[in-house]
C-alpha cells in the first residue's frame, strides 16, 4: 500500500518554499507514495503546476489558531490514511498541532528561510515548535548547523536538502521577444521585497548604463510588498532608468524569458537557497549574485558565477559590466553553472534522498 504524504504550505503564491513543495509532491515516486498538498491560508498560481494525481486541499485558514480549519485537516489526514506530514516554513506550527491530533503521523519540517540563522529572538520559539517534529530538512548548510546548535535538535535527524527545479517541457520551446539588443539583457527573478534588495540593484544598474548604454534590466516577480515596490519605482524614476528597467511582473514562463536574456542577477541581502540561480543555470546564463545564503555554494565560490558582498552597488555594477563586456567569459561561466546544476542539484538525486528520509522515518 502506498504511503500518504501531505505537504503543508501557507499559500501557493510564487515563492521558493511554495515551489519546492510543488516540486517534491510532483516528483515523488508513485510506486511508494501518494502525494497530497494542502495550502493552509491562500491558493495561488502554483496550483496549476500540480500533477493531476496530487490531491489538493485548501483550508482557507483565517487565523493562526483556526480550529475548524485544523479539524478539517485532521479529518482529511485520517480519511486519506496519511502517515507523513511535510511542513514547509511557517506551517510548522499547524503541523505540530496536527501531530497532537494524529499521533500516528510523522512530521518533517522543511526550513527554507536563511534569515532565521540571524534572528536570535526567534530561537526559543522554534526550540518549542520543533519538539513536535521528527526530522528537519534544511536548504542551506548554515540552517543545518542552526537546527543542531541553536534549536538543540538531534543531529542525526537533521539533513541538508538542496533545492532543485523541474523543467516544464511545454515552456522550453516558447519564444519570448524582449526589447533591447542581444548580449546586453540582464534579468532578475525575485519578488519585489526588501530581502531581495532591488534598491541596490537599481543603483548598480545606473553605473552599468553609464558604462554600457545598450544594457537593459528586466525584473520578473510580483510586488510582494506594495510600500517597498513604490520605493523601487520611485528610485527607478529618480535615477532616470524608466526606459532601461522593465518590470515584467509575475510570470509563469520564466525559463522562456531567461532564454531571451544574457546575464542573471540576484542582489539579495538575505537568502536561503534561491531557485532563481538554478533557473539561471538551466537557461545557460552567466550569473552575478551576492554572497548570502547558499549563493556562494551554488556558484562554486566564484568558479561558476560572479560573487560580491550585499549592499554594494559599485561591486555589483563592476561584475555586471565585466560579464556584458566579455562574451567569452560570460559563456564560460554560464556553461560552468549549467554543468554544476546538472551534477549537484539533480532532481532525481534530490528526490531519492527525500524518499530515503521518508522511509527511515516510517521505520522508526
């Protein structure tokens, strides 16, 4: 009999944790597991990416402690004979409550937020919450160390679980036309939110345009925080970059857009394991990224992409100008990243590792 696994996510809006929940649910072996996905608070566009046989539950939770929603989830778990609860990010709280109602289930917490390593005030809260978990999957090595040392979670129950992407074959052949000259298109895939620091990116791009007027920057992502987005658009106008910086908004055909660009950039001040870098690599782009989260590891510490400190517009601009002015170097870095992703962030290997953890927990 197949083992039921439910992935809990706060929403199905486009984001790293949400996309990984969908990727794992879609990719699990159907010979051994029956995947379910539960969006506790909001639905979203990622629902359309769920495989047809992934069973979906929308709780429409309206408060942190929504007892009717909690009871619906409890009944769903019982009715579908689910034995594994895979909680992503902030759904650890709900997973812990459900564990009390369904003690036969095992709980896996998948922690995605790299910023937790630096948030000391939340340490005690998470120490309490993880008492209801049987295993922790962490997307960065820093988070695995944090789980062991700061949360005092048993080391043998913490695993490093790098992210991966599943390429949709239907999107690969799509042709996207973008303004600007080939060889001079930069792209940043990130929701407009303070941790992504598009402010530094705009200030860096001002230097880039002064050195290379043909450069164009395309921003792909939703306005995650409207107040911050207004500041970004005001800064774009103040820097006189309205013609050179194009916001494409939230898009589903990201890989097709990347195929029409030349350089991928990430200017974040905080990251876990950014899927954008994997998407850049899958499209063969050279990359410039800040040294936060797992970015340095993904880019092989500078051998598969340019790295610079966060909040440094000049350093970021220098890296981007280097990539734009040196097509051979740009192509070589793009190939290196593509090969590294194929070798180290292979979805089949990652899924086999997750399934092995599932099997180990079921035997306890």
